[in-house]
């Protein structure tokens, strides 16, 4: 009897260690974390001021502390904005997480940019860059500003040969600036040339090569040279596209996807926007509608006559199954299957459109 009691006690002890104790420990940990969250929940202005005083040793005033963002259903708390009361009077952000806990701030980065602007404002290096014609030289004020910004001379465009020549000749100065600020702990890899990102260490062989590399990385800054003329070529077939139910109200259908030489687009995407056809009872494109597919096939044949490097055709507002593999079956055929198919309007891309021979062969990727 005594032996049975001992065995029973041992079994109970083992069960407690294996099953009960872990649950107790997890419960304690959860309770502890909840208390921590409760302690830090909903940081007030006073909490933020105390945090900055502790972290940086100065007093700030609160510029904004909006709390929970209604657009996120209250899950996200907006960062607070503060300003130093004395000294440099810098403005910076206080990061607050979902639980209302301060996770940090960006004062050090803001301060670093401010100090660099102060140091280089009247420097010989800035003077040399200004001699080229650059102006508004700045390391920025905010954490998300470009690493270093310069503006071009007035009436100078990005693709001008004079612009590319001055940028090419200024590379040694950019490299010098990069080397100097790196010693101060500042990372400088790109120069924002009026919004176009120029990589400093890209090994440019000539102004032309610099222009090609710069354009490849900043397509939107170079398309102004040719986009209107190229769009004009698409305009010539617009009546035909409209007769097939596309682009009645949208003339800006071209999108340059790739530039190899900075003076022209190497690859275009063309956007087709379906409109209500005279013979149709819907104002969107149905993937399994024979008339819609035939109209798209005719539109593609017109597009193939345009002497532009159109490498993509994108069709908007296409009603199609969520699974791309299901597009080879009609909606009625899919309804007979045990597996449920879901449908939605989406933007799709036409596969191998240049070699299509029949409307039945049209395939979409999305």
C-alpha cells in the first residue's frame, strides 16, 4: 500500500512537471508582458518629454502626438514629432509601437545631417561644386531625405549634353565628399541630382556612359525627351483601338520600362483600358467572352504595326479567375467542378502577343 502511494506521488509529480508547470510558467510570462504593456501603453506628452530628457539630456516641446491611426483600425500609433527647446532647435520623430511603447527616435540622424550642412556650407568642396553650376547643395533635414542633394543650373535639363558633361567632371569631387563624410560616420552612396539618383562608385567611362547609367536607374527623369513623340505614334491607331472597345478616355497609354541609351526608350509597356462596346452588355473585359477576346486580338494586331519597342501589353479591368491556370476554362465549365473558383477584376499582361495567330491563343499572366 505504501509503495503504491509512493508510485502515485511520483506519477503526479511527473505529470505536474510535464504538463502543469509549463502552463503556469507561460501564464506568468504572459501576465508579466501584459503588465509591461499596461505600464507603457498610450504615451502622453509628459512621457515623451521625459524619454527625450533621459536619452539625450535636453528638453523638447511636442509638435504633434496624434496617437492611434483610425485608418489602421487603431492598430498603429503614429510617431510623435518634437522640437528642441534650446540649442539647435532641431525637429525629430519619436517612434511608438502598436502597444504604445516608445521604441526610439531619429534625433542622431537629424543631428548628423544638420552638422554636416553646417560644416560644409562655406567649404572649399561646396565652392568647387558650385563653380560647376550646381546649387542648393544639402545633406537634407529629414531622415528620409536623399543622402546628398544638388540642383542643376536654371534652364538645364537632365539629358542635356552639358549636364552629363558637368556631372562626369564632378565625379572626383563627389568621391572626395564621400570619403570625407565616411570618416564622420555618414554613409554617402548616391547623389540626388534634382531627384535623379546618381551612384558615386559606378565607374563611368564617359559623359555618354554616365547618361546611360543614370537614365537606366531614373527612367522617369529622362522620358520627357521622347514620350510625346512616341505617344503620338500610338495616337495614330487610337481610332482602331476605340472601335475595339479600348482607351476611349485614356491617351497616356505608354509606359517606358527600360532605357539602355539615355536618348530613347528601349522597352515600352502599353496599357489597354476596356470600355463598353456597342455589342456588349458589360464595361469590363471578360476572360472567357469570345467577342472580348476577338476584339483584344484585333487590338493587338494594330499595336504590332506601331514602330516602337513595345514589349508588354497590359489589360486593365479583366474579369478572370483567381487561379491563372483556370483561365483555360470558361466560368460555366469551372462551375461544374467540385473545387470552387473565385473571380475578380484585375490587371493582366498578355503572353507572347507578338506571335499570336488566333484569339483563342490569348493567355494572361497575373
